[in-house]
């Protein structure tokens, strides 16, 4: 990516992330903000049955919090749009003819919510990955009537790469012989730390 493209995507950061199963059951849902900006958070277990991790001493959880009520509803609302794009069975309605690999799994922009934008990615096994991204620079350029299509292509490329990394981490997690598959919630410190490292890398580079 050249310097011009870096300028266009600078200021973008991932706010929250969800991994959702085939039946729209939430398997993983986290918010990534500084403690000072992560107010009004409630335990996910109270609404969606996700396990609340406690007693962490390795420090990695300082930037991975239970989703605030607002982020939870944004993510769950985006699932409706996900289903609209998927269409009837086999449920890959967004795919362009002949697309393969990550291009076939990349859904793209699901919906904008104020200064945030929700993106989607679905694996061939119909696992859904949703990311809420704050992109204030894009919003400023929209107001300034700059080249929106080029900006969207730049953003799509970076979010697609992020989703690919997260998908790979999830595949590695499922290949662990001690992992319980199905609709079990993801409860792994190693997985959470790997996701956090990936998120931090993305947020630092954009």
C-alpha cells in the first residue's frame, strides 16, 4: 500500500468483533477499547449466554472487554442484513460468479451506524464473522465529496485481510483436539490473546 492509500485509511480502528455459528448462535463477542472509553459494559452472559472471563493475570484482557449494550445490538442487528445478503439456500447470495478463496467468503459492508461501519465475512462452513469498525476519516471524506469508491476499495482490502487473519485463527482453534465444536462458546485464553494481537496490529497499522 502506498503513502497515498495510507493517508486515506489512517484513523480506522476495529471497535468490536463477533463470531457467529450456523444457527446465528454467538460463539465469541468482544469489544476492543481503552478502559476509559469502554463505559456502560454489561456481562454478555446476561443477554446472550457468553461466558464472562475473570481472574486473568496475563494482561491481555485489558483491551478485550465484554461488549457494551450498544455494540451487542449493533452486531445482532447486522445479522439481519447478513441474512438478507445470503438469500435462500445455499445462502451465498452475495458471491460474484466465479469467485474463489477469500473473495468468495468476503461479504463486505453490511451497514453503516453513525461513525461506525459493520463488515461481514462467511466461511464455506457458514461461520459468520462480523467486525464493527470506526472510520472517522472516511466520514470526513464523504462530507468533502472525495473519491468514495477508491476509499471503499482501500478499506475493503484492509478489512478483508483482517477477517482472513481472524478466520485462520478460528480454524487453528477448531483443529485443537481439546476444542469442543458445535454450538459451544469459545473459551480459550490463547485464542483471545491471538485475536487481540491481530486487532492491535490492525489498529496500529491503520
